[in-house]
């Protein structure tokens, strides 16, 4: 199945993370957030990273996005060095992030938000960008809300608009930082399906962070389970549920088997993180 | 590790914050400002040239620091501030709480506050002078007014925005009416009381200085005004600086007391 | 007193709700929220209330707690009518309503302190014991803002438990926690319940959580809310996470899901904004009704 | 109540009917209905009662019973008679051009100072929030000057500027300038980091970040700042005019005090209050106009 995926994808979006280590040093107390972590993400792969909160997953994502530097190791995108201990490439529209609590600009309408990328990058006139955005929103089933402000639409809608905003820029990689956290289960199922549809159509590389195991298995092609801080890879899971997936995948034998397989591993890490968190707070 | 650093004094953090670029730039900017001021003043640049140069101010400051009259002005101003401010708290906090808790009282009295609010406190000076038998009392009254409005308005705002869940939880847990007031409403409004006090203190200083300039024979405001009338221009700057320091110290004091009163708001 | 606390089922009460109706607003702005709600919270049972988004679950909790009087119908606790809030029916709120200005210890001991029925020494001992039970002894002098989300929920649980209420009303208490902490808290809560066997009402919008916890599942209809169906959940106790893949669980989920789906369709027809997402979720599932699948429950966009 | 219960219990479907009608009602009907409800509640009467009670007390204390201390104050009747008199005893009433001259002088001064403070303060504040280096150099200076109350600047300002007009405007400007700068800075700093990250991730260049994120994002704070600064402007204007003015409402208050024309003091005070309140609501209106997204958010 992997080969089939490869043919469908253009070859953009291969991420290779090599021996990345990150040490935070605020006020002299050294905290090891990521410890010698390596991953190879194929172009067009849906990669999900699962780990307890505060385990350093976000640090990894921020390094890829260009928000943070790393202490040592290297991250490459399509063979080009993105960042290493010495170098940090500025954030750019080839790696777009969808944030935890959403980052649609509240002062722009949905349409203005979606056209933000093309407009600031220049090269397109505003009318073309708007037409393209309308077409894209239409394709994604989001028509009729172009002139609303983000505060006026439901949280599920908001997250979908944000994904549309990212897709407008035709990025190599889509970075999702626990985008569906704090959503109730129902809304989640809707946005999950939406994200899967977008992925199936575009075959972009997706780097998805979450601490919900079920979500991870349902969405991902490959699931990396991380340990608590310092983050290391504990298990790698190949999810061989065929695509396109929908909710039925959740009751498939493969899904239940995979879930059973790693529920213990995740639970153990969660407990560890929970205890560690309490010790730190005491 | 984290526990250790939170309890012991963190030297690395301290060094970092004291010897940072930000501090250096801050000091540099003040030094540059002072030098520019000196130069402009000496060269007689229009407008700024009329201000006495820092060197003259420094010379005058030496004389003032040893003069008892200068320190008497500090004392006089502080007495006025503290009296006016204290009365404003004593009357304002209960009234604010009453208006916050009791709907009828709020609807009856609050509109009067709304109407009075846009009138600058200074506009009250003449009326106060007419009303009160002595100037001292009228100045205290104006000081009081400045702080009073701010405190009451802040408390009413705070009391009416208490999260309903807290009151409900307290009800459920079996609180009496007085328990709800003392253990829930009061602590929940405390942060807004503190904010009201801090802002009120700032206004109080502004009002006192103005009142002293207009109607008094003592205090820091009078010192500054007299310096102008008498043509001792460096003394104007000294007066201004003294008022600035006094105002800053009293706000810092209020903030300190405030953070004592609301330990749960401290950032850890 | 402390002994009774640990004896299963002791001090638990039975709550009977008959024909409760409640509406808000006057004249043309009137909105009927609850209508003819009748059910019983059995002694020592964990009843879970689940219903579509914005259907009035919180209003119902407010009525049971005595914060709001019903327009019609009656709420009886052990035969006596409920008319005002009291420590015999305690509410654990959405997010948490720990008083931010009190330490954990002061929060937990608040009830006995203001009820003035127990001498200080006794409730001090009791508080410490309960804090020990939930592993918060080391945090007794911390303010709620210094606790993690999970710890806050545990503190709030014991703040209610110390009063030995006849009924505990949990209004979506784990809302807003992340998936992992939430799972841990569910486990924690279900252990606590299985030891103490008080009468509990648990309100949630997550079907998976509901079935995992419940003895009895009450499904509400759309606004104006009524009890649509009562489902007995006969999964064995103690509950384990492994049960989430069992046949009995799947069957139960399927039944509940269908009912919720029906309600969502109705609410969509009535033009509710929040229902749009729900209906979409359902239509995705509608492609294959035979397999009741995805973990899922009605969502609530806005806090009530 | 029992009647209502019967219908709800018997035919649940009819219960939804009023709610649906509520949705179909036009907005002005709902407004009208809420207005009626409001008039039925005690609040408007209590509001009026409070204000009337205050005026009655003022009247009784000053003009009727002439209580000690109060008897020196002008009473409401005297003030009102003077205010609407065609032939005012002290020369100030709604018919005298003098009155409007004072008002317009004050407004004109505030307007100049306020516009100057906004034009200078908002960009400086935005720039401080945008470039850390700039903030490092300017902020300590601002913090050193800020605790000095505007009024303490009066003598210096008279000394610095040629002519009274300039020094009064300078004072008024100072009052509003600090509030504007600080609130703008606060506004920039209150913008969630995530918006900067999103913008840079979408390929925005620094200049675009400034115009498309910093400016709109800090607008709510800027307008709060402008309202506060308008309050300070009037505050310092009154001080400046009292000490150094030749016209204006502050001068009118002080002059009437010296000339023992007490009712005029109250007239001027009330006028100040009305204009002050009006000017700050004007700013709020402009703010709402510019921040449709905020208004709609609140409407939800």
C-alpha cells in the first residue's frame, strides 16, 4: 500500500529527523525535552505522534516549523537542511502549522483568513486569490460562511477553515499540533473525516500530534508513541487499515487489534507523566 | 530539581535579569536623555532650552536635601494623601460591596455615580473650598473624591462579574448568607478592590498636587508652584521629581499590600 | 462518622423526579427547556444522563440541585421535596468551581466549616484522610491555580464527598481535560464509586464515557428535553478499559447511538445551529447503519 | 402555573411553538418587548428615584433648610434659573454667547491635544511592541516620566512654551499621550503568540505582520486606551485652564469662584461632565465601527 501511495504523491514532503536533542535552559535549570530522536517520514505519509502532554512532541513540531531551534541533530525536508544545532530556517509557507486552539485571525472574515497566505506572499492579485479561495471552500463543503468572522462559526467549522487556509498555500508538509484538543467527541468525528478527505485528495505529508490514541490509529499511516520527558520513541506502529477510511474503520478487526496492542503502552506513559507532573508541582 | 530552584534563590536567573541587554539599554537611554537635555538646555534650543539643565538641578538638589522645609513638604503631602485615601477606602469599599451585592441599592445609587464620573475631580476644588470651613479639609475632600469614585466603580464591576458557579457551589455546601458574603463574595471581589486602590492612588496624587498648587501653602505641589512663581526654575524639576518618586513609592506600596491580600493571584 | 463514609451504600439517597418542566423568558421570548421529565436516581447506582447539544442537561442539574425552581413537577429526595440548594445534593461543576482564593485544604474543608456541625479537630482529620485517599496530601496548601487539571477535579470530588451527600450531581466534570488525563480520571472516578456506592448522577456528552461509567443510561430528547429512553448497562463491575472492546459494550453503544441520531435529525430539522456538525457526523455513519462504530456522542458547542 | 403545566405535559409539540415564534419575530419587536419588560421591572424607577432623591436632598440642604456649610453652596433651583435665564445675573446661561465660547475653546484644545497624542502615541506604542530594541530604549524613559502627575508639569509647561494656549495644549497632550502609548503597547503584547506564528508560517513578511496582525490585533486595547486618554485629557485640561487659562470651562470654574458667582461653577461642572461623557462614548462608537469582528463576537 505504501508503494501505491508513493505513486499518487508528488515527491515533495519527505522529512528526516536525525538524532534530534533539545535542552531547554531557562533560569539555569537544564531540562532535556527531546532526547536523541530520529524519524524518517516518507513523502505523502500521514504520520501521527502520540505522547502524554508536556513530553516534547510540540518541541519537535516547533523545530520543523521553524519556531524553535534545536540543541543538536538535524532535520531535513526533501534533502535540504531545515535546522540543526547551528542553523534554523525561518518559518515558511512550505510547512504550515494548524495550532492547538486555532489561530484564525479573529479580525478577518473567513474569506480574508483563507486568502491571507497568497495575499501576503504576493504574486497573485486579490481577486484571483478570492476566487480560488471560494472554489476551495466550496470543494471542502464550507460555502456560505465566507463573510462570517471566526467567532460566529462553530468550533468544528473553525478548524476546518484553518485546514483550508493551510491548503491554500499548497504546502509540502501539514503540521498539526493537537488541533482537535478540547473538542467534544462528536465534533471530532466530523473534523476527522474532513481531514482524511483532504489527505486522500491531496496526499500531502502530514505530521500530526495528539495524545488521543484512538484518533492516532484512526487517522495515521504510521503512529509513533513517545515516552514521557525526555521524549524518545517507544513504539512505532504501522497502521495497515486501507484508505479511504471512514468511521467503519473504527470497528474493524485491525483497528481493535492495534488499539489493544498499544493501549497498555500509552496508559503506562500517561500514568508516568501524571506522576512526574505531580512530583514536579510538589 | 524544579523544587530546589523554586525554594532557593536562583542566582543564574537573578544574574540574567540584572545584567541583561534590556537593563543596559534602559540605563543607556536614560543617560542619553539626560545628556541631550543638558546640551539642549545650554545651547538654548527653543522650547526645551527654557528648561533648566540637569547640572543646575543637581546643584539645587544638594541644597534642598538638607533643608527641613523640603522634607516638610513631603510630610504635608503624604498626610493629605493618606487621610483622603484612607477615608475613601473606608467609605468606598463597603459602599461598593453593598452596591455590588444588593440590586436595589445598585439601581438606586449607581446612576448618580455614572453621572458624576466624567466630571474631572479638579473641577470640584472650588465647590469643596466653598463647602468646607478650612482649606485643609477641602483638599482632603477633593483627594477623597478622586479615589472614592475609582474604588466604588471597580468594586461594583468586580462584584457583579463573580462567576455564578462559586456562589452556587457555596450554597450547595451549606453556607449561610454571611458565609457567602465573607468567604465568597469578598475574596472574589478582592482583586478588583486592589486594582481600584492602585488606580485610585494614581489619581489621588494628581488631585493633591493640583489642589496644593491652587489652594494651599504647603506640600510638594505648592513647592513646585512657588518655585515657578519665585523664578527658582531648577526647583520646579526637583518638585516634579519628588512628586514622581512619591507617587511611584505609594503605588508600589499599594501593589505590595495587594499581592499580600491576594496570594492566590501570584504567579508561581 | 468516618467509618460510615467507607461503608458501601450507606447514607445514599434516592431521588425521584416527576414531571419537571422549566422554561426561560417571558412572552414571545419564552423558551421551554425541560418538559415533563420523569426518572428516578436509584440508591447506590450511577446514572448517566446523555443528550444532544444544548438540550438542557445543565438546566436539569440546576433544578435537581435546587438552584432553580421547576415551573411544574416535583423533585423528591428520600420523599422530601427539594426546594433550595443544600449539602445533601452536591454538584461537581463543569471545568471546576474550586474557590481560587482558598488552598486545597480550605476548599475541601469548606462544607463542614460553614455547616458548623463538626468540631474543627474532627473535620481536619476527615479532610486529611480524604486528601490522602486522592493523593493530594502534599498539595493541601496549594491554591487551585497551582494544581494540574486532573488534581483540580480530584480536589473538587473530595470537596463534595466530605459532606457525605445523599446524591452527587456531576455536571460534565471531566470536560476540557485532555484525552489521556480524562481516561485516567474516569478510571479514578469509577474506582471511587465502586468502593463507596453512593447515588450518583453523571452528565456527559461523550457516549463512550457514559457507557463505561453507567449502571443506567438516561437519554434525553431535544429541547424541550424529556427522557427518551432508559438503558440498563449490564457490564460487570469493577469496570476495566478492556471492556471497551467487548460485545456487550458494542451492543449498548449501538442502541444509544441510534437514539441520539434520531434526536439529532429532529434538532437539525428545528434549525439548531449546533446540530449541523452532529448531523454531518451522523450522515457519515448513515452510510452503514449495521455497524455502530465511531466513538462519539452529541457535542456541545457552547457552555451553558 | 398549573395551567401552563397541563398544556406542556399533554401536548409537548405545542410547547415549541412560542420558541419558534420568538425566532420569527423581527428584531424591533423583540426590542419593543424587552423595553416593555424593562418598564415593568422596578429598575428604571429606581434609577430615576436615585437621581431625583439626590437633587431633592441638594435642594433641601441648600435652599430649603439652609443647613450649616451647605447654605454656602448654590442650590439646584438657583443654578437652573441662572442656566436658562435670558438675562443671567452672572453672564453665563444657554442664551449667552460667552457660554459657548468657553465650551468651544475647551473642546478645541482637547481636540488638538488628543489628536496629537493619538497620532504620536499609537505608532510609538505599536512600534515599541513590534521591535524589542526600540522598547528597550524607550520604555524605561516612559516609566520614569509617567509617575509624575500631569499637574506637576504645569509650571514647567508654562515655562517651556511661549504663550498660554501652547502650554495648556501641551499639558492636555501629556495627559493623554502616556495612556495612549501604554495601552497600545499592552495591546500588542496581549496578542497571542500563535497569531504571529500563523502569520509567519503563512509567509508574511515583517511589514505585513505589522499591518495585518499587530495593528488589527491591538485595536481593542488601543480604543480602551483612547477612552482612558480622553478622560485624562479633560482632567489635565481643567487643571491647565484653572491655573493658566483665559477662556475655557476650567477657567470659567476658577474665575467664578474668585468672583463669587457660585451658580456658574455648577453650570460649568455639569457642562464638563456632559461633554466628557459624550466624547468618550463617541470614541466607543468609532471603535465599534472599526472593529466589526469584536461587535459580532459580543453579539453571540
